[in-house]
C-alpha cells in the first residue's frame, strides 16, 4: 500500500509542516506512507507525471491559497488516469465550504476538515483494512456516500499538543530549506480577517518536550527554524522558557523566527530579548493598521503606544531583526488613512516593512461581512481585495505600485543611505515610493527584471528629476550603498577614478577582496544623523575615506563593517 501525501509549496526554500506531522502521527503506518513535495514553480505536467510514476493507492493533497489551482487541476487529471485511486484533500483552503469543493471537483473522494492528524491516521487504518469501519463513521470528514450524496461525519476533538510526535527525525531532505515548527495551536485574539481566530482552544506543548526538540535543531546547526505559533508570546512563561533556553544553548549559527504581539512584551521579556546574540532570533510583528476605527472594525485588540515602545526598545539594542506587517484594504481605512498608517509604522524603521493586501478567506469573519464592507475581491486564490467601500481599485493600484518599490528599495536593505536622503525631501514616506513607482511606470520599467546596478541607475535618474541640486550627493550615497553590500567588480560609472588613491588603498586593504576603500566628498556620519533639510550637509573641502570590511558584517543587515578615516589617519567608527 502506497499512501502518498503531496505538498506543493510556494518556494523551494519552504517545507510543508502539515504533511510531516500527518505522517508522524500515523507512526504505525510509516512504511506505507510517503511524502512528495513540489513547488508552484514546477510545471504542472511535471508534477502530474511524477505523482503518476509513484503509483499511489491513496492520494492526499495539502491545500492552501498558493497551490489551490494546481491541486484542482491535478485532481481532475489524476482521476482520469487513476480512476480507482481515492483522492483526498485537506488544509485551510478546503476545510470551509467543503461540500462546494467536492461538487466542483468530482474527482475528489472527500475532504479532511480542520486539524488532520487523528483523521488521517484513521483513514490509513481504513484503507489498510486494519479496522472494519465505514468512512461515514470517521470524524472530521466530508465524504461521498454510496448514493453519491455528500455526508459530514461530525467534528473531531482537537489533540493535546504533547500527543503530536516530533516530525524531524531526519534532516537530509531539509538542507538549505526553512524548518517550520510549532509549540502551540490556536490564537487568543479575534481578528476578523484571520482563520486562526476561529479556533479558540489555545494549546501549548510542554517545555520538557520543546527543549529536547530545540536542542535537536541546535545540535544539527539548522540555519533557520520558523515558529508557526500564531501569537508566540501570548503565554509569558512559555515564551520566556524558550527564549532563555535559546540564549543558554546558542550554537552561534541557528536563527529562530517568531510571530509575536509586540504590545504584549513585558519588561522582563524585553530585557531578555535585548541580551540575545545578534541574529539569534527575529521577530515578525503584525501591526496591520494604526487607524483606530479600522482596528475596532476588525476586532483587533492592540495597544498601539505600547507596541511602538516595544519596537523601539528592541531596535535600540540592535540585535534583533524586526519585520512589521501592514494590510491594505481593511474596513474603515481610506487612502489617506492608509498613508498615515504607513507613515507611522515606517517612522519606526523596522528592518522590513511588509505591505500586504487583505485576503477574504473562506471561513473568516471578514468573509461573512464581505457585503457589509463592500469588499470586491478576486474569485480565485489568493482572494485578494480589489476595492472596498473606502478604497477604489485605482487607489489600490497606487498602493500596489508603492509596495513594489518598497520591496526593491527598502526591504532589500540595498539602498539605505540614498533612501534616507530622499526621505528628507518627501512630505510622506508613502509618497516617496508611489512617486518612484510612477517614475518606473512612465518609463515602461515595470514587470522587468533589473540588475542591482540598473536599479541604482534608475534611482539616480529619479533623484536627478526630484532634486537635481544635490545630484552629486545622490551619486555618493549610491556608491556608498553599493559597496556597503559587496566589493563591486565593476565600479559605477558615476564614481570617481580610484587611480590616485591606489597607494592609500593598498595601505588599508591588506586582505584583498574582503575590504574596500572609497573616497567621499560628503560626511556619511552626518547623513545618518540627518533629520531635516534645514542643516543639509555641505560638500567637504577634503575627501573623506571609508573602509568597508566584508569579513565582519552586520548580522542583521549583512552590510560590511565600516570605519571612517580622516586625513590625520585617525580611525573613527561609523555607525
């Protein structure tokens, strides 16, 4: 018997925790269960062929918004090729409106609803004939009866977290991939756009198990472990126990990612976080909006002042990468209100600001309220909102344009100094990225793949149009940004000839390509500290030199360690 669990991931670097957890829980049937992982970048024909070659006796698909189209087409084609093979679907994309899914996909035998470990194990038992029990008596299913009607078999009790086996006994197949790990299920909040708010039974895994599993990751020097706990720090003791363990057993390599509510962070937690090795953990913080009517409309409980204070406290220590999220298209937030939300969060200067768009997910409260809020959204996954009572489609397109530029010029971390100066001459941060997007659009530069150097050239052209008076300054900040990331093989065409500084470079760059010396007319320290155009830095009377050391990089940004050199050859640290 070959029971095949299929996952189609968004990228190769991702893995699918669900299929590994299902297989682990059905431990007594390990020999009969196999896993096949693909990505949406594979051709559908390739996935079809590979599944067929494995000759499954039972086929199960893990369904999410990013792979739903693939799964539906694969089910249809595989049912033609293997009509006697039962095909099952599970996951958040089919757990709600399951009957509709089965009506639209006649090749599917049924749906495993909600939490699937117990249901899948009983399905294995059924197909392996170890227990004579009709499908209609296995809780957690929607099945086709003998009369071809759809039958719900009843709900299933959720499992205690300690009953779920650790599913990472072997790590060979996870080389160069993110490992996903969970120590809790459920969420204490009721945000109307999120499916996690539906499950109110918040459950935690015992720390005695968690510490052994964390040590397994540390012993194997895994590069990154991403916790999928919906609000990791909702239980103070649970969070502190884990963060303390990571601090005490840090291997200097592994990074751990947590999704938290920053306004819940206590003083004790903040002190512990600030004491961790730079790069040991990173935090994802969902702000979503700072507009009070919007937060009330989506039932989001959040102390915004406390959140801001916590973000800044973590930032001051300089040891934790912070990733903040905003959502465009939420109820009660028009274009101007969204611009203000963006500006407020942008001002906190997280390492990344993720600008997402509301997805109207089946099963969520938002889905039930979609007509009330006037939500116009795509019928197909990812069900992204197109317009609302407060935002037109044209305004949404502007936000998308700004989001694309935000990804390239802010979240990449590759243009920090130049963007910092451009911010000084733009009233609202959002409008900087919107103007840049319009600049791309007008010149037909969108929907194209550009090299980093080409991105620099476009940004320089944009800066020249916006502030021609300080063009030389932008040329220098772009040169600075380029060399802060790597020792460029080809110098930018606007940078000065280095021939006259050859001897000076030999003096300071004794480790070859691992360092670089660059001259500037402007003081980069002053630019970092600049807050307004009132005291705009003037061109220096003599060149200022900066030494970029690539063997000593900032663990959060990846940028080279920098030292300023004055003409007295006295070294000065550049922060």
